[in-house]
C-alpha cells in the first residue's frame, strides 16, 4: 500500500513537470526522487509507529516483572510466617499435643499448595514475558527487511530507463509497449 502511494505521488510529480514543459529526463528524475522521498517518509512513519508499540510492550513487561517481584516478596514473608508457626507447632508437638500435630499437617499442606500455585503463576508470567520479547524482536526484524527490500526494488526500478510501471493490488505490472524491467534480481527480492 505504501509503495503504491509513493509511486502514484512520483507519477503525479512527473506529470506536473511534463505539463510545465520540463525536459523529459528532468521530469522523470523529479518523479523518481519524489517517489523515493515519499516512501522514506512513509517508512519513517511506520518505524515510529512500531517503536511506539515496542515501547508500550516494554512498559507492560516492566509492570509484569514488578508484579512478579511483589508476589515473590509476599511469598517470602508468608513462608517466614509459616516457618515460625511450624516451629511453634513442632515445639508443641514435642510435648505431645494431638491437636498440634493435626494443625501442623494442615499448615504443611497449605504451604505446599501455596508453593505449587505460585510456581504455576510464575511459569505463566515468564512464558508471557518471553512471548512478548519474541514478538518485539520479530516486528523489528520484519520492518528492517521490508525497508531493505523496498529500497532495493525502488532503486533498481529507478535505474531502468523508459519503462511504465503501475501498481495494482500490490502487484507490479508493465505496459506491453515498454521495455521489460523486472529483472531476475528484482523478482528474487520480492519473493
């Protein structure tokens, strides 16, 4: 879509120069330059948008890490309290209280259940963090690759003289009376 807009603007600049009786080579040069400049502007806008998204995802990651740290601190406090309670129960158990033994067993079961629940929650949080990091890296790589390919294609097309290229539904086409310009190099870049 962006390259189509750039080409349309480049063709409009060429047509305007042609109507002003500008020499054809100069008009074509202005048209191609305008297309390159517009494509650069569109790509810069896209890059800025993706950087903003990446920044938002990084903020969410930081919030999630902070929440996990808070949960860990809360677990440490709870574990310390439970250990103190267990020590008290062991002390009471040593003097033979059956109720204390039952309470001790329940406290140990509660601690085990709490530990398992926290482990599961932490695992899910880290999986979410890893998937968000992979998504940020993937978006950055895709943007870089698209920019490289579009730059190379536009540069190769700009260097081919006397050709008429139209962009329809994101497919490059040539008019039948123009010189073939879609070389194997350009086709391999688009693949």
